[in-house]
C-alpha cells in the first residue's frame, strides 16, 4: 500500500522538494525508506490494535500544489480565539503573511517558518529537526519527515517569558480535497523560558484529506511549555498528530488535546522526563458522533527522580462513534519518588457508541506513588431524575449533565480565552442553544 508514494517521493525530490542544507535530503530519504519498510500500521500492531487506518492506507493522498488563498481576515475570525494573540495562519499548508501577526513578540524570541529557518540557521535546525520525533517504528512520523512541506520553528532564549500565546492556525478548504498535508512544529524553550502555544486544525468545507502533523518540543531546565491542540477538521478528513517532548530538570510541560472533528483521528503525546523534579500534565477531551473514530495515545517516561505526572482524558460519544484511549506510564529504576496519576473517563450517549481503553503502568522503582483508573458509563439516572423532579425537561437535564461531565477536563485549560471558547462549543452542542 506504500508503493504509490514511491513515485510521489521521486517526483517531490525531482521538483525541488529535496532542496535545502546538505543533510536534509538524506534525512528525507532515510525517513521515506523507513516508511516503505514499515508500511501503514495495522490492528496487528499493539499500539494500533483498536484503530484501523485502512481508510487511509487504501487511498493515495497526493501532495498539494499550494497557491495564495482568497480567504480574508473576516473569514478566519471565528477561529482566532483571541485576535490579539500572536498568530501564524496556514491555508492548505501555505503560510499566509497577510493573515498572520507576530511582530509584537519579544525581540529575543525567534519565530519563523521552517523553510526560513533552514535557510537562515541550518546548523541549529539540524540539531533539533528529527532529534525527538523518531521514525524507526512510527510510519506516520516517517511519512511526515519525508514529505514535510513547511511549519513553524519557535526558539525562546534562556529566561525569556512570552506572555501572550502564539496561535498556529491550520486551515484547510475544499481545494485540498484528496491531498496530504505534513506540517512540522519545532519548539525549543531554553532554561527558565516560558511559552504557550495553541495549534488549531480547522476544516472549512467537507473535503476529504490527510492531515499528518508532527511536533517536537524541548523543555529546558526550569522552563515551561503549554501546548494546546484543538482539532476541528472536516468530518470527511483524516487526522494523525504526534507531539514528542523531552523535559529537563524542574521543567513543566502542560498538554491539552481537544478532538471534535475528522472521520478518523489519532493523537499521540509522548514525553520523556530526563531531569529531576520535572512535571508533566497531559489532559484532553474528545466529542464524537455518527461514525467518527478518535484515538488518544500517551506515553510518559519517568527517567529521573522526584518527577510528577498527571493525566485526565474524557470522552463523550454519541451515534455509532468509537473512542480509544491508550495511556502508558514507565518508571525507570533510577526514578525514585515518582508521583504519577492517570485517569480516563468516557460517557456513552448511545447504545451503539463504544470505547476501548488500556491504561498501563510499568514500574521498576520501589519508592513511587502511581495510580491509574478508567470508567465508562452512561448518564447517572438518579441525577437525571433529580433534575427532572426540579422541573427541568428531560432533554435539558441530559444536556446539563453531559456538559458537567466535560467541565472537569476543560477546567484544566489555563488560557481563559481558549477555555471559554471550548466550553461554549460544548454547551452549544449539547443544549442546542447558541451563546452570543
């Protein structure tokens, strides 16, 4: 099933896709060779046991010839969260400078497209691009590395604090039907630096395409990175995203993944805690209906003493949708005093909806506190009866209880504007009441 991509890769390289620093074509070639050897994952692979990518593998998504967009600032307004944020807007994989704004960033903070960074500081990019997101066993990461078109490079120097979030907005419209997009994000927060990033993936039309995104994040000693991913793709689209993180001593990495779009989506969040005293918080929520399928995979590696990790993922499923959560926590023998907690909860609104969950702990240290728990259920009938007894109609009561279930996860979002927007979306979806 990978054979059609061989011709695509040859054409991509022949048309200039392999240009750049001397090391880049070799990296792309290694990645494509590995993709060819691996093939698309199947349900025989342990990490993909509950998610079949056959709808992706049976099609050949082609590279998109990008051209300037006709979208205006007013057209993208509903997706901006906060117009005052720094932002970089990509339409069908192409940066649109007229829709972007990040001139107010601190002078020492470097934000650029990947293509510009490859021209201006290729040695620095070489140190980080592909250093975290390995593709030896990850076919989609290999495919992204081979075909990565453009993306964002963010470098926050030592001690710099970026107060205003940076919003990376990926918009896909009908022109991308049948296309594959492979954006890349590289973030390096040097010691004591702080930055918040919001990555949004939006589909404007009912186009069917593959969004295959990879992010590599370095959190230095004492640094903090907050990464929020909001996936609201076309319900005909396919989305695969991987966030690979390494954390230094006393660092904080906070991740939140929100998935409400795409026919099939998969989000991987992996972090390696290599320095003592680090903290990782991986949270998320997904809302599915119809025949949507959403898969979240997390892997927290405790490789140093006295680190803490917290995970809370919640899912709300209706129709014949299917949710998957697979969370793994690994505690190395050296990682004494580890404190880890993982929670996954799902609410089924339909008899046809289903969830597969697989929490895992691998502990090789003896002085640790680690717990995990998973629950799958329906709306509490006693709570529903209580609300009805107070005069609330049954449909409104169900909507309120559903919204209350989601609120616990949404409250972990520390960016007020983003939390309010997602809360509004959840409320409107389940109460069928539009908020102004």
